[in-house]
C-alpha cells in the first residue's frame, strides 16, 4: 500500500536495551535494524511479532514502536537503514529466553568426519524438533530446544551417534548488535 511507516502501539515506550523489570538502567533504543529486532523478538523481547517483521522488512517499510499511554514519546524505529545511523555502537541490547533445554551429543566419530552434522540434524528433522541455537566443537554438538514433547523419541536415535546428555530449565542470554 506504499505506506511510509508502520506504527505499533503498545504499553511500552519502545524497544529497550534490556528488560526494564530486571535491568533498572535499561534504556529505550531510538533506532535498531530489522536484524536486531528479529533477534530480540526471537530471544525474548515480545514487542514485534516475527511474521510482522518479515512482511515489513520485505516491503522496506520502517516500523515505529510507540506507547499508547505516552504518545508524546518518540518510541523506537526499526529501520532498514538504522545501521548507518550509529555504526560504532558496541551492542544494541541483551535479552533472555527461559525454559530452554540443552542437548549435547559427544562423539569421537565426529572428529575429521563429514556427514556427522547432517545425521544429527536429520534426527531432529525426523522428530519435528525445532532447534534454537547450535554450538559445535571437534567432538561435541550442543543444541537448544524450547519444546521437548518429542525429545524422548529422538533420544534413541541420538544415542546411536554418541553419548547424549540433556540439561533442562536453562536460558539463552543473547547480546544483540
């Protein structure tokens, strides 16, 4: 529709550098990139729905987050050109996503072998388990998952690949920017 801007009116002053309920000196960010907004949304910030982000970014339209109860405040603009507004910033924000489970697969068969990672990911695909984060070393693959209802069924397949351990009630802390 050739809009110049999409405004989302919420009960917050904009996108914060951290959760203001937990970090007293968190500040409202004047501008962030769509990539930063997507990361913050996925890893804990509940300001912008991911599908909204996708559609607006595709259209090249900035999003402004405003406070319904304080319309005089400038809010935060999610702008495709925001990275050029402050190129030297060290970080944009920090966020946390709780209730995460970490699955570790440790195997010497992974060392200097091709196809091992594909086999691991095929197990998660087979059981319909969405992976949030992945970390690897020479002999270990760690993945985080939010939903664990299908994890028990996947464990037997994963145990054929190596020693498997599961850590529940963990959190992902993300430094975005």
